[in-house]
């Protein structure tokens, strides 16, 4: 993850020491999205490069590798990066804080930003997206998800998460119009929406916008 507040950094570092944070399976929505992507590198002998931005436990690094990408990963928390380096030695993993990032211009064919942007303030999310556009190749893709208005699972008061495992961390809850505005620098964007309830907690809602944006 790439949260923006000191309390968020502490919460996420602790979070990635818990077994519940070490997810082994990719999000099925991302599997479908990656299956749709056709990059300019498809017909080239040059390996395609993908970045898992805010990689967390690294579950999508394995997925990107299976899609034949040369995989890079970044996360705000050292615990997450240490886990990725240990579990997935084929990944070029590094700790990344606020922009700018060390990657070269037009370096990646695909960037995955799954469940990341909403943990950053409006201002920082804008900076992060500008950097992602800088390091994406022309015609490259950004695949992502953000928390949507209507989510109750994080028990947030305003933008402050109240659930015990991330208490005090920041989260934004996007309307579709806000997400469209944030992604208006891309030439083409497709949107989707997901909502689910945790097992045994039918009163809760976990709500996300999902998107695929082409530069």
C-alpha cells in the first residue's frame, strides 16, 4: 500500500506482520482485466514489464509473472517488500514513498494499482497518477481498484478507518465522477463496480470501483 499519513504508515507496517494480510490468491477481477490487455510489446521480442504498485503481500506479482511480464513491485511498507522478496525472488521489489519515483520515463507496459489510490489524500493521489503516466509507455495500461462511496466495511469516520487492524489509517471513498476526474489524463478508460458482504456479516458492504485505463 502507499498511504499518505504517518499513522497510516504505522498501521500498514503492523498489518503486514499478520497472517490475514498475506493473501495467496489474486483478485478475480484483475485476472479478467489482464486477460483483456494487448500492449504494444505483444509482437516485440523485448520482455513486457509490469509494476505492482502498492503490492502488499505480493499476490498479484505471481499473477503478473504468469501473464509473462517481467515483474517489479513497490510498497510503502518495508514488511511488505521483505515478504515479497522472500516469497517471490523473481520480483524486483523496492520500498517506495511519495513521488517522484526512481523509474525511467516510459518504462512499464502495465501498472497494477489494486486497492491503493484511496489510501492517499486527494493531492498525493494526483501526484501518484502523474508519476504513473510518466513511467508508463505510450499505449500502456493502468489497472486498478479504489474504495467506493457506500463501503461500510472499513467503519470509517470521515476519512479515518476504524476497523481494529487498520485503526487510524486514512481512506478516501470515491464517487464515479471523482474517479473519472482523476483518470482524465488517459486516452481511454473502462469502469466497473463490485460489491460484496463478508461471510456472516450481511449488514456490511465492501464496495470498489475497478478500472482499466489506457495511456
